[in-house]
C-alpha cells in the first residue's frame, strides 16, 4: 500500500474541518473565532442537530430493546391530571462494570427527547428520575456533575479568590441535565423539576455520597455539603429559570453569560481524527494530550482540539463559537457566598424543603394554571414520545429545559 505523505493527510484534515464548520453555518470572524448565522433559538437547535443524530446512532444497539421494555413509564396527556401531580425524586444507582440498570436506561431514553444532546457528565455524578406519583409516570430527569474550574459568571457572583475556589468547589455541582419530559414539559413542569434541585432529598443524597470522600489529587478528607448548583440554558437566554421563585424562596437566579467558548462544533468523528493525528505526531502534542486525560472533564477535549489545531497550523480560536448561554445559580444555603469565601461557618438552610412541598407549591403556581390555559397537552400520546426518542421527529420548541452540553463555561 502506498503511504500517504504526512502533509497531504494534514491538508485533508484541515479541509474536512473547514467543510464541517461551513456545513453548520459558521463563518470566520476577523479575530479567528466563529460567527454563527444568528442568535435565534432555532439556530441553537439547528447547530446541534448533527450531534443529536450522532447520539441516536450511538444508542441504536440498545434503544429498541430498552424502549419496548420501558416505554410504559412515559405518559400520554390523557393520563395526567395536573391537580393531582405529586413529584418524587429517585436517585439512579451507579452503573456496575459499565452496565446500567433499568433506571439508568430510562434516564438515557428520556434524554433523547431533548432538542440539544446532553453529555454524560464527568467526575462526581448524581442522576435522578422525577416521578409523578399520581400515576407513576416519568415527569423529568436531573443530573448533577462536577462544575468546571473556571466560570467567570459564577466566580464573580460568589466573589471568591483562586485559593477559596480551589477549596470550595467541592461544595458546588453543575446541573448538566435538568428538565421535564413530554407532555409534562407542556405544563411548565420544567420549572418544577428545576426547583427540585433545592430540596432536602438532593442535599441529603449529596452528603451521603460525597460528604466524607477523599480528594483524588490532595488525598485529604473532604467534608462536603452541597451549597451551590449552577446550570446554563441550552438556547441562549432562558425564561424557564429566570426569576424562578415559589413564594419568598428563590430557586435559581441569572448571574451572567458564558463567553461563548466550547467544543460542541467539533463532532465525535473529527475529535477521533484529532486524536489519531496527535498520536501520529508522537512528540510533545501527543504526550501533552495524553497526560491531561484523566480527571480533567471537558478540559481534556478542549486541550486535544486546541493542540491538534495548533499542530495543523490552524487558529485555535475557532473554539470560540460565540453562542453565549445564560448562567443560573441555585444557592441551597442562603449564605453560600459567605460560606465559600470564609466569612461564615454555619450554613443557613432553614428554608430548604422537601420535594413534596416544592411539588405542591409548583402545582398551584404553574402546572394547574397552565393546563387551564393550554389544555392541548391532553392530545399528546405515547407514540409522539416514542417518535422523539427514535429521532423520527424534532422536539417542539417548548422543550428547552436542558443545560448546555459539550461546552466549557468560561
């Protein structure tokens, strides 16, 4: 077999990168970053459709079997009485030997109804199913994972310095999946699911799992308690999390925007080619990429892409896609900023209530009034959900309750 000269292989890879970005609708800005076609919500959805399709393709080996087994957990509109909805959280046990139990597969099926594909998280992870116990149907899903180290909006809001951040991040999580499944999303149940992050059940589950763990790097015992949860909207600005209150209790508040950096525009196929390309180089690029793989979360993927682009002689600023997403913060402790900056020791969590209490308030605040104004949720049937899961239809615009995946918040 005739060997392909390295420069020819490099040129082909550069060409594929440019063609891929062009197919997504990006153009190049004068500073080397990317210009999206516009900042409308439909543009955000369009730019993620290829990744959504790739996620369906990866799910094919198990999807049909598990969907047939678990489809009865999804509701039709006729099975929902908004006045009787009672939300209950169930934590999903960790997979064993890379095998999920049925709850893990149900979570993955539910995530396929999102208009933007979700990541699998990294580092510490907690996943929950949200059940409607009035009919034992799945209402929504929640996944919390390790926060990114640098997030300007969060760090500015909390007012901590680098040393305080390094110590305090153990008490912070990021909601990388958060929302309601259809047809509950049509009843604004995404607001209810978001509010469940600030409940006793979530705080207690966190403390059971991570309250006495040791740091991987420091080896020190971490006496962790969950004080803060952040999330980002998947489609730019979000009306779902904005001013999210029940009575006098604030659940999420907007604190700023991401800077528009990330790697979602580099699909899995290109990323695999980048890794092969760096391996062929064998020198500092391959070593540096490999050395930072473990424990670095999304930073590893960013690093690999940046190194590959630099080695190809391309501007790494194409990692700046300029799709800014709104950042929201939920303080489980009302004095979270003081706790994380050393100005307080005892957390104020007196107003953190149970999922049942949140459910009752949200039902009257959002769900019942929405059902009276928009009764068409009753027309949704199970087949509509199954088509979404199989990728045979696009999610309706109302499904926006998912934080941004495949992105680094900077």
